[in-house]
């Protein structure tokens, strides 16, 4: 009593007496499974996270000269929307509850209260700020950003708007202060 292969194509070849075809298809099947195992490899099913490096803080900005906190508001005018995420190093997880402060020149070219705002990041570390396109002065249109969050070093940078830009996006990775 001979055993018949379970694969219908292999069974058909076996019925025709084509044992070389059965062997060839069997070898192809084994090779395919072996390639798949090699491709997946051990532990490849685990989610991978790329290591994040902290964004370098530029320091300074107009924040150090003012003692008054920025008003909590996400909009100071119309013309430009800046969105972004605040993440932590080294695992790129979002930082919830970070205070992101913005300060840009007012239409008169001065840094006053009209050009200030602050928002708090949500569950995914995201923020949104809307304001007029800053006049720019000597350095071109720009927005100063200051981020503070418990357990992390304060972060200060300047976001420079491209000519005619109406929307911008930034991702900031904070370094632990612990």
C-alpha cells in the first residue's frame, strides 16, 4: 500500500508516475519554508523601537528676560499653524503634560505679551499653535520655543519659517534630567 501525498498537485504527479516532480515540488516546499524561517528569524515578531537621541537645545531666546509666565492659549492670530510632538530619549515615547511655550515678534517687531502663548501636550505628546506669520526682522520669520516637563532638561530652540510657509511641523526629543 503506497502513501499518497496530501497536496493535490503532488498527488496528481504521483498518479502519473512522475516521482521526480514529486521530489522537486517537495524540495521547493522545504526550501520555501526554510527561507521564510530565515527571513522572520528568532525574535523578529517583537516590536522594534528606534533609539531617539535628544534634540540639541539652542538655549537663550527671549524667555530668560521675562519673569511673567506665558498665557495658556493655543492661538494668538491667523496665518501660520505649527504642530509637533514632544518625545523622550532614548525610547521615543511621547511626553504627556509638557508645557510648550511660544514667543514670536508682534506686528510692531517687539517681543511683548501679544506674541506669547503656551500649550500643554496631550496623551500622544502632541501640540498645536496658531499665530500670524511673524514679521521676521533681522533673522527672518521665526518662533522661539521653550519646552519644560517634569524629569527632563528644559529645552529652547528657534523654529524658522520658510518663505510663504503656512504650516510647519517639529519633533523635539527631550533628555532626562535624572
